[in-house]
C-alpha cells in the first residue's frame, strides 16, 4: 500500500510541477500528508485563500462536466439548447456557487458543533482549513473517478469507498488537530454537524417548495383575473 501511495504522490508531483498554480502544491500535501499540512497551515488562516481554493477546484469539476456535455450532446436537452456558448459560463458559475455554499454550510455546522463541545479556535481558522481540505478532496475525486472505469469491479468498489469517506476523514483529522479533541469528542462533533446540516437542508427544501408553490399559485391567479 505504501508503495502505491509513493507512486501516486510521484505522479501528483509531476502534475503539480506542470500546472502554474501555487496552491496546487498545498492541495497535494493535504491529500498525501494531511496531519503535517494541517499543522503547518492552522496558524495562517485566510478565508480568501479558502474561497479561492474551493472556487478553483469547482472550475476543474465544471470543465469536466462541460466536456462530458459537449461530447455526449446532453446540453441539447437543456435550457440553453442551440447555444453551446452559454454552457461554459453557466456551468462554471453554478459549480462555483454550489461548492462555495457547501463549504460555508459545512464550516458553520462543524464549527458550531465543535464550539458547543468546548472548542476555542475561531471560525476563520476552521473554515480556512476546511476550505483547503474540501478543495483537495474535490480534485482527488475528479482525478480518481474516471480511473474507476478501468478497474475490476472489486477494486472499483474499494477505491470508490475510499473516495466517499476521505472528506469525513480529513474533517476528523482537522477537528482533532485544531481543537485537541479526543476521538470520541471529534466523532460527536461530526455527528452533531451532520444533524445540523440535515436540518438546514430540510428547511431550505421546505422554503423552496413554499416559495415555488406560492409563485405558481400567484401566476395561476393572475392568469384567471386577466381580461380575455
């Protein structure tokens, strides 16, 4: 296993050396050396860098999605059918907005949960580190997901499982290292943050349905009152 990780890190170093983006090296370090990276970065909090990390990783995923749409012709069934030039900015902006929102919600719920259990660090410090970890995870997911199609079924399920638990694993390390919590308290933070996130999502869905239904009823009412 160690030999495989060394080979993967060597390949990652080659990619990092080619792409002229300074933060990419830190993402690579977060993926392969999370403990050392968190300890090195925790005293250099920057919400700006974290937001840029998440936005840049979002653009990587957006580019992949655009390529898939163009190759498959899926975009022809979407609202911008016949206007493929609209595809790139629309997907890019949607991707950035979505992943920035996910990062902020997760940062808030995990920070509030940690605070309730005695955490002392600031929101800025936690959100900065989670943004870095989230960006690293998104790029890792982007890199490994296409490779799954070339693996045997058993190996594919194993790697897919690793991808699925890697972000919670990074969050676990981050909470424990930043706040000095025990494994049990760190697990409690993640559980509480999951409940908070679940409640936020339910409230958001309820409000969206309420507003959407209200808008539909208003349109129906207006159409009935309109003179023929």
